[in-house]
């Protein structure tokens, strides 16, 4: 498949899920939604394990030494986690999303014509913003789009597309057409991240890509634990680890040379 196929698939599932939500409404019982979420969590664990297995890649071990492959991933998570927690990335992302939602929701109420147009606009804006944030702000968005761009496959985005499709059904039943419009945000944001992945894949060697992939696999474990409602890990605070991992590979490779 071509780079960006995962994003195209994600856009299609958001549009299809929104259409289903508009047509049939919010009819799935809670127990069914819980079962679907649990299944997605288990599949996320499988993808996480396959990604983390990149720590065993021969090229990665040859570049940094067999004893350093796991240590680099550990160091990336520790350093990245400390940096992310000090920067409060997770809290800032949530705060930005909540602030934008409140601001645009107030703007949607500002029609002032008393005809109900303000309410319709508010629902459209709230649906668009809420689902855009849900579909575009998260570790799976970044990991999946970068992996797709680097030619590592679109498995992660396929998983995300499935989750977004089911979520779109429920949100569209409540907010209407604004949910379907969020497909534009998915296309733009994930498309740009995919382009970054294409550039990174052409600049970084196999060892660097393996380190990023293995580190990302452990971040996916955090996503899975959230989906399974086991532990709400602040995965957003760990995202800097994706930048630290290739830096540590460079340092270790330079020391060995």
C-alpha cells in the first residue's frame, strides 16, 4: 500500500461511522460497546507486542550492540517521560482541547436570533471540535501516521480507524453533521504527520527506525491499558521518548565507533 493509506482508511471509517450514526441513532447497548472496546484493547496489545519486537532487529543490535538495545528503549522512556511530565504534555493537550471546546461552543451560541439556529450551530461546532480532538490528539495518531509514512505498515492506523468509526456512530447520533466534518481534520493532521514520517524514513537508518518502533510499541501498551480500563497511563507525557530514542542510538553508536 502507498504511504498515507492508513489516513485514507481512517477518513473513510469516520465518514461511514458518522453516516451510520445519523441514520440509525445511538442504539448499541452499553455492554456491546464495552465488548467492542475490550476487543480493540486486546488487538492493541498484539500490535504493541509486534512493534516492541523491533528491539530484536539484527541491524539495530549491530549498530548499538546487543546489550544496549533494551537499555536504549528504557532510557528513551525514562528521559522522555521525565521531560513530558515536567512539560505536562498530557494535561496541556487536555487543557487546550477543553479551552477550544468552550470557546467555540460559546461562539456557536452567539447568533442571537432566537430561532434555534444558534443551538444547531453550537451542536455542529461542538460535534466537530469534540471528535476532531478525539480522533487527532493522541499517541496512536502520532505513532500510526509516522509508522505509515516510514513504510512500517498501516496496522496502527487501521486499529485507530476501527475505533474512530465506532466512536463516530455514537457521537453523530448526539451531535449530527459536525462529527462527519471532523474527517477533514483527520485528513489534514494525519496527512502532515505521514509526510513527516516519509521524510524521517528517508533520513534515518534502520537502527533508528527500530528504536523508534520498539519505543512506540511500549507506548501502545499504555493505550491498550486505557482501552481495557486497567490503568489510565499518561501516554501523552511519554511521547517525547520517540524523539529521545534516535538520539540515544546516535550517542551509543558514536561511543562504539
